[in-house]
C-alpha cells in the first residue's frame, strides 16, 4: 500500500512540478519553524535539571515591604539566613550561600585577566550541586579562607599547561588566594554561573568590608537542600516567625518587613529569575509565530491541492467503478498527504541545521541538545507529521471520496463548489501575514523611540571607567586630576554608579515622618552636573565654594512630588544624621525605559569615601587618541589593574537586547510569511489562469484589454486581502498594546501604523497577482483557444 502511495505521490509531483514544489517547500519551512522553536523550548525547560538532587534543592526568595507596600522581590539577602535556618529547622539537610557576581582582576605573573563572574560560595557547593570538579576534594575544596576554585578555561589562561592546584593568584592587586581545585564551567542551561569560586569563609576575615550579621548587606543567595521535598510547604509556613525573631521585629517601627519563600531550583529560570518574564514571553511569542508560519504553510497546501482536485476526477471515478470504497479513497489521499509531509520533514531537518547558527545568534545563546532533547524533538516531529499530514489532507480526502463516480467520469474538470473555503483560507493566511507585518512595524517604532528619547541628560561623549578593587578606588582623586588635564577632556566626575541600568536603594526618613522610605541613592562629586549635563530646577548643586553643601542632599523632582514638598529647599532627610535638601534636580532616566523614574537622593560622599566609577566627558568625535592617553595615565597610577572602559550611549542601547530579538524575530518571520503567502497565491493564480485559458482567449477576441483581464483577476484578491487586513487589526492591536505596557515610556498606537502594514501586504500581493495575470493576458488568444 505504501509503495502504491509513493508511486502516486511521485507521479503527481512530476505532473505538477510547480505546485508540488510550492507545497513541499512551504510545508518544510513551516515544520522547520516548529522544530526550531521546539529546540528553544527544550533548552529553556532543561535549566538546572542536570543536578542529581534537583527535586530536593530550593532557592530562597525574598519580598521586601515598606509600610505594607511591596518594594519588589529578590533572591539576595543577609548572610546568616541559611546557617540559622538549618540550626532551627530539622527539615533542612544542608545549605549553600553564593554571593552576587563580583568583577575582579586576577593576576598570575604577567597574566592579568578581568572576570565579571567571580563568586564567594560555601564549602557545601560541590556537595549540593552537580558541577564537575576535576581536581580537589568536593568536601573541603572551599573550606579554608582565601581558597579559590578556578574553571578549567580560566586556569589554562592563567597557568597554561601547568597544574594550577597548590599555586596562588592575586585578586585586584591585593590578596593572594590558594588554588584548591579545578572545575568545569557551569553549563549554559544553569542559572548558577561562575568563572571562579572563592571560599565563603574568606568574607569573615575582613569584617570592616563585609558585614556578616543580620544587618549585613543583601548580597547573598541562599540555597537549601531539604530532607524531604514534601515538607517544603510546611517549612515555608515557619519562616514568618523565624524572620520576626531575627530581623522584622527590629524594623517594625520603621515600617520595613521581609518575607521568605521557597523556590524549587528547576523552576527558578522560568518562574523566579529576574529575566523570567522575558523568557516566558519569548517562549510564548516564538511558539505562536512558529505555529502561524505552519498554518500559512498548511493553508498553501490545502488551497493548492483542492484547486488541483478537478484534475483527478477521472482517477477517482475509475477507482470507484473498479470497486474502491469511500474508506479506501480517504486512506489513499490521507496517505499521500502524510507522505508529502514526511518528505517535507526530511527537508526541514536540512533547513534547521542550516538556520541554527543564525537562530542562535538571534537568541544570543547556544542551543544544546541532550539525549532527552533529541527524543523530545522526535516526538514533536512525529506529532507534526501526523497533525499536519492528516489535518491538511483531510479536507481533500473527504471531498474527493464523496464525489459521484458517473459525474467524475463525464466531466474532466468542473468548477469547485468549495472555492469559498479556499477564499476563507486565503483570508486567514493574509490576516496572519498582516499581523506579523504590523507587529514588526510597531516593534521597530518603539525601539527607535527608546534609542532616541531624551533621558534628561546627555549620554553621548561619556566614557565610563570602573574602579575595580580598593586600591584603585583610593586612587580615584589622583586619576581624576590627571585626566582633567588632558586636552580632549571636558569634565571628569567620580560616582558610585553610572546612570543606565538602575541605582542602588537605601532607607531614609524624610522630615515629618518616622517611617523609613526606600529611595535610590547616587553618590557623586562636585562635577557630576557638568559631566552629565543634568539640570537643576531649584536650589544649588554641590560646590567646593560652599563647604557646607557637602553634608546636604540634592533630590530629584519625583522625590519632591512623592513627599508633597512644594518648597523642598531646607527640608531635612535623615540617614546617619540629619541632612538638609540644598537643591532639586530635574528628573532624568537612570534605568531602562521599562521603568518609571523613581525617587532619588544625590549625596556628595561615597561609602568609606570610595567611588566606583570615573565618568569622563570628552570633546572630539574620535576618542581613540584620548583612550590611549587615559590608558597611559592609568598604568602609571594603578599598574596592577588593567584599564577597562565602556561608552554610556552604547550601554543604554544594550539595555534593549531582548527588544532587538523581538524585532529580528518578527522581521524574519514576517518576510517568511509574506514569501509563503505570495508563493501560495502565485500558485493559485497560475492554476486559475490555466483553468480559465479559454475564457481569457474569448474575452480578448471580444475586445477585452489586458488591464480589463488583470482587473477581473485581481478584484477578488483585493477584497480578500482587505478583509484579511480588517481581521488582523484587532489581533495586532491587542498583542502590541499588551507588549507596550511593559514600557513606562512608550509610543502611542495609532491608526496609521495598521494602515501602513495593511497597504504593504496588499501592494505586494496585488503586484504578484497582476504580474502573473498580465503574462497570460498578453498571450495570443487564438493559441489559447487551440489549446482548449
């Protein structure tokens, strides 16, 4: 039977090469889109599943409140939580604390390497997690202070082919650390990452720098291993009393409160991570877009096969006269459809492997395929073949099997009674294309808006230089003086943060209140205003000419409005003493356009008088020469620390990488949907013209012009595409309006955006129809009639 189906499929393919090619390519592309999305889904769902104890591992998440209002959720908290919780709750078998990533310079001899992925970790790290340790004992490799475990790749950069274990490296030109182990880097599907791990006990050796009690900084992520995962819910219910005893009771009067929750490790990536919402959105969008592409491919297949159905009437009639049952006719056409889909699947595998490098580039990550992942894709492929093969072939199979044998033998061709069905499919096809086209246009407009919106200061011509390590921070003033004297430098400022990706929060008590208010805090010197070109709307900024200013605060407009201060100058805000407001700065955007401008306080002094960045405003349009001069000054002052820098305007643009992925995904899939839709409509027009060759010849003999024949053909398609555009508008508006809600600063949706997308789709389709029709209309009518 399969052999018979193969023969029939091959004969039909050879007899109708153009239409068969369109069907094959269309289905292949649609299936390839689903497989590519399947690979992405498999990768995202595989996060942290490689740990042996994955079902018993939990990350502790925290939510912070101020006077009952949530300040947000975070996995970082003070150091004692894990150790104290294990002592108090028998449900906890073990715990591990991991610090936030640190940016450090690692030195070994002449080798100096910058790493932004260095963490402090408890000695239980390699017992809780299934990361591979090549050298060292997993029990004590991180036990002693000043111990460090390097990844294999980092060890090779520092030591070459030497055995690194037992040797020392220096961090930030200050302390030496003993290499006690070599480990593999964390796989790409791990939400825990590291390039080197330092023993957590090291932190206790420097109490002046690291506060390790319940009042310490929120910089540490705590992981717990439970004896029985079934106890997770009951354990979580005990946390409120535990936190009340250790920290919440101390801050009750100030209105601050924290709650803790257990987050299963294998769910962190998709549910609890900082970027989880974007990840889930990507999964949803990519999945829907791939499904839409597959639908367009199936529409092409159904339309072209049903349009060609009349050419097989006699075949069906003969089969029925020879005794074929309706069931056998249905089996035949479903079998042919499934075989065509299978051939398309084989071709789609080639497309997937060809497109994979570009796909990985768009997603910004490699796609890993485990044995389980391959099996998952195999199941997906099998389902796609069956669903598409049966779904796309069902209509044709049931339609042809229901035809009367005598009629099919008497009539070689007939006008299909099902042209309305095909028209409906064309509407669906172009509605999908128009939705994708509209989304592409709106995403482009929002991206253009985000990159060109005024931020409240001038982000151009600013070089940000991180001051890594205490030694470098102590030389900040000296470096500033040296750079200020360079000819191409307009201004230099020392700051605690560069406005672009958020500014830290701290607790303050405004005048007339007793509750702590969480406010963003930026520490900066007297030249901040000049360097960033901020604007003041009231009072003054800090100045050396007014020494008393140094103890005051400058606030932004949002803070003044939040506090209801009409005349804020002279008001006081308390934190480690009372500080007068000396000025109000015009609001500026210090994070991405996703976030509203929050309340901000600017102080004139940093913690322990150590700023984290130098901000350099330069004059010329080509800073290459200046960078060379800055590097020389840097090396003369802090030779142990390599010179690093970045440009502020580029940093702001990098905040929208996920939106750029959206842009590219929509662009590529929009182009793909247009190509597939046009291929389908091209095939339909070609087939229609073949079936109406006699009619076209007679019309020309009776005096019809080429333009009249073109109008006759395009009129019906014009109406169908206009209907598709009308249907597409509410869907595109709903989705894009939802997407834009994630931006605090966004464009407004307007009618012309949807009209432009509709017009582009309409024009491309009509040009395709018109060109194909004109070829037939310009033919010799006598030849057309002879052919008939």
